[in-house]
């Protein structure tokens, strides 16, 4: 085509209409935009953003190939059977330089149909300056596309014949033609394989779906202009391309309709197709066009492109009903008018979309960079140094967690409930001495047995209600049975020791439970930290090896910790305390409490009044009992007995035959107060020191990991290199994202040229 000599689109006076890319008035700027979009296609960025394009779709034998030839001015392969088996991109641009064509093959997928991370563009041979050589070059390029397992050069220089077997019957990979010259219009489009409804011998039913899916991948994009080719000799309902176009462009906003083979319309059906041109049926925003291409007889006779255009013009000018159409519809007949309209539609779409590309590319770059940053860093060339760094970072992080972090799910926060559970279990083991005979009426609630001086201690009532009541007569009987050579008012210490050992025997299970709980929580937290630092290197075995070494180390420390716990239990089996004041204070209090309960029957009123006096409010009205009590305490002070309290008055009650038993009970109960608090501190401290903090003490675990990994010897570097191996899917994902960044950046640079 010769843009300079072809008339521009007709206009009515006073109206503004869109101008095609080939119009001299806008040619330079718009050609630059089209070139930019073409270059964007070569970057492969169409995988990421919706680039404007024209896709030629139609059923097989709809005249697509002839239409492409009429627009591009070249001859497409027809005899090989491969011309419709892969997309063919035609990128046409006007140039003052001599005509030339560069053929390329573009691979989007490999031989297995798996998408490549980066589109592979390969120039297929040297530039062509003779139009007659294009057909063979395209035919060879199509063979290369359908046989991706072989080198493209094999098909470029080998025999011009189809191989006995081909890898693929159809392919999404495409042949790209870059055609320029002074007789070429500025236009770009992609010829897609024709839709098929059946397959011949040697074909596969799967090809029908494959071709349809291929077409859909193009026409489903919002910026794809659908050049819908319909054959006038075939009923509309039998042309699948029409159905797909309506499905993906139901409003007809981006479809340009083309009626081919108008000379083969069955008699009487002319008006049906004329209604398309008038947009009375199947209305399209960009209208319907009709073209007349040479028939097979003319093609065999070697009709030239210029002759074909003249015959087309003559056909529409002399053949009814086409020649009878109004002038406004005459502009929709012929290849030239179609090309002009396609130029207009494409240029308008590019102008509309171009300003959005920068924002879209920038957003994609940001999200892709974020995805890359989320991936683990690739292994360093210094494998040994990197492994040492990983182990060191793990050790520092572990140390921080063991010392304590403010997070609510931190290690110390996780074990705190277990510590409280342990302390409560030990406190619950307190002996429940009942200073009354079995036959005496029971008190209303267990809290009635709780001394007032224990009321400030958490869970005191619960600790006394452990279901193991020890009555005063049982204690006295045991004491009498143990007397050997003692004086009548003395009882052997063994009685106290038996009771103490009995309650201490209950401490081993809570201690083991605490140890098991802390060990379990520790293992879980350490596993999480290992996963954080070593998780990216599971493929090479580094994470598994580190986990094994750490588990073995913790197991070793656990054994030593349990030995320490059992040792502490053994210590408690020899009742002893140097905290004499604390013990004596509790013993006196418990003895007074037991005596008070003993005398509650005979001296109940006195004891109730005394209890009310002790717990009275400072603002409560004075009572006679209160006055007597104050006078008694004042008298005792006057007698030189300082430091006495109202609760001490209970000791003045008459002696009790069970007094020896009460003394034993008070001694055992007082010792429990001393021992349980000591033990409740010692066991957690032992676990913390022997197990938890031992992991970080003197870099013990750090050194154990280095030794366990075996990276300090002669083979250390190679072992580290093996440890750092990444899984193939991670390598592929990183490469995919890196290539995506490359093509997005390339596309961004291409766009800058448009606005500079």
C-alpha cells in the first residue's frame, strides 16, 4: 500500500472524525506511539499488562489469510498446512527506506507448554528485501514454532519440507513479522489460527479446544480489538468466531466486522449481508466492512497485489447490491477503507491507554519488587561464611527469647501458667490437720479450718481442702506408738518426719509435670526460631541438621535437669531449715489456731468474741468484750509482757489432753510453710538454670551446632554449599520475578521515549 497516494477517510462538512495512523498530519507522533507499543510487545510485557492490539479471528476457510495478505502486501504459506497453526504477528510501519521484512520467532512456552519466565525472541534469519522470499521464510519459521524441541536454525537452513513428525499440532508461540517500507501502512495485528469444528486424519479432538483457548487468551483482553472475519458463503450460525466475539465483546465496542467472499453469496441472500454493512443487525460500534480477495484461479495465475486491489475496487463499484449502497456505506467497502478504519481504532485505543501504562508498570514493579523481597536471599558465594552467619543470628535470636521478650506469645509468657500451676499443686499438698475428734460435729465449710493468718495467701482455703483429713486422735495414737525411751512428756521426732516425708512424696509428680511442660514449650519455641533462620535452606538439609543437633542438645540438658530435680527432691527428704524465726512464728500461730478450734466447743463464745474483736473495723462501736480485751492486754503490758496481741489470749485456755498431738501438728504444718515455698522456687530455678539458660551459657548450643553440622573441618565449605542449596521451585520463582522486573523496566524505558 502507498499511504501517500491513497485518499484519506471521507468526511462530511463540519464534522470531525478520527484520523488513521497513516494520515500525514499525525503520522510522525502516532507512528512513534505505535512503534512504542510494538516494542512493548517484544519485551513480553503483554504477559503483565493489557497492551492494545488487533487480533484477526475467524473460522477456517473464512478468508483470513487472503485478508492478511491484502493488508500486509505479502504472501502467506498456503500449501504446508502450518499457516494457521500458530499466531502470526504483523507489525507494519511506513518508512522512507527500502522495503524490508524481519522474521522472528517468539517463544512464550517451552516444548511441554509450560510458560517461560521470560519471553524468548529469536530473529529468524537475515532481513528480507525481496517480497517473494517472505512466504518460504514464514513457512520455515512456523515449522520451528511447531517443533520447539529442536533448534530454530535447523528449520532455517534445512530442507524446505515438513518433518515426518512434529512436536505440536498448534502452538501459542508465534511468528513475528516486522515489515517496513514506503508502500506500507502503519498498522499492527495478529493473525490467529482459524477456529475448527472437526479434525482430519492424524488430528486430535483436543486441537479444537486448544485453538479456541488460544483465541480466547487474546480476545478476552479489554484492549484487544477483535477483527472478526465472517465468510458470506457460510451461514452465520455455523461460524464459531462470531459466537466467541459476542461472548467476550457482547456490546460490540471493540469488534470490527469483516465480510469476506462477497462474490459467493448464495442467490437471494444479498440483503441479509447488506444489513450488516448498514449496522442494522449485529450492530458494532466500529461498524462492518467487506473485502473482495482474489479467488484460487487468480492466485494460481499469479495476480499481483496491485491488480488484486484494482479488481476489488471494480467489484464493489460494479456489482449489485454493493454498488447501490449510499456513499456513506461505500466507505466500508474494500481493503483500503478497512485498513484506514483499523488504523483509526488502533490509534485511538493507543492514545487512550498510553497514559495509563506508566502507572500500571510502576504498580507492577512495586508489587514484583515486594514479592522478590519476600523471597529468601539467594545463597552467597561464601557458603561457609553465610552458614556461620545464620548460626550466629539464630543463637542471638534464641538468647533474646530465653532472656525474655515483651511479646504476649513469648517463651517466658508461655511457661508462666505452668509455673503457677506447679506452685498451686505444691501448695495443695499441705497436710489438713483436724484438731477435733472424728465424732465432733463438722464445721460448716472447709474455710472454717483456715487460719486467719493464712487468709492473705492465695488459695489458702483450697490448700487445706485436699481430701486427706488427719484427725487429732490419729496423730496422738501415732505419737504414743512411737515412744521408746523418751520421757513421758516427750515424743520422738520421727513422727514429724513421717508426716513431712508423706507430704513431700506428693511433690515429684508436679515437678515432673512442670519439667515436661517447660521442655515441650521450649522445643516448640526453638523449632519456630530454627524455622525462622534455617527454614529457607530446608532443601539442602541445613534446617533438618540444625534441628537434629538442637534436639539432641536439649535432650542432653533435659536429662541433667531431671537429675537435678530428683536431687532437690532427695534434699527435701531430710527435714531441715535455718530459717528458725520463720518456722517458729508459723508454729506458734498454728498451735494457737489448733487450740482455738479445740476449745471452740467449751469456750466457743469466748473464741467467737475474740475472733470478732480481732477482725473488727476501726470504726466499729465498742463492746464490753472489746473493753475487757483491751484492759487485759494493757494489764499484761503493765506486768512486763510486751508484744502480745489479742490472738495470744487463746493460749490462756486450760490445758488439753491432746496438747502433744497439737504440737506435732503445728510443727509439721509450720515446716510445710517453710519447705513448700523453698521447693516451689528451687524447682523452677533449677529448670531455668539447667535447661533453659544452659542453651545460651558459654555459647554451648552455638558450638554444638557448628560441631554437629561438621562445617569446621576440611570439607566444611562443600558441606555449607550443599546445605545452602535452594529448592528448584524457589530458584524458578526468583528467576521468574527477576525476569518480570527486567521486562517491566525495559517496557518503562520504552515508554519514556514516547513522552520525551
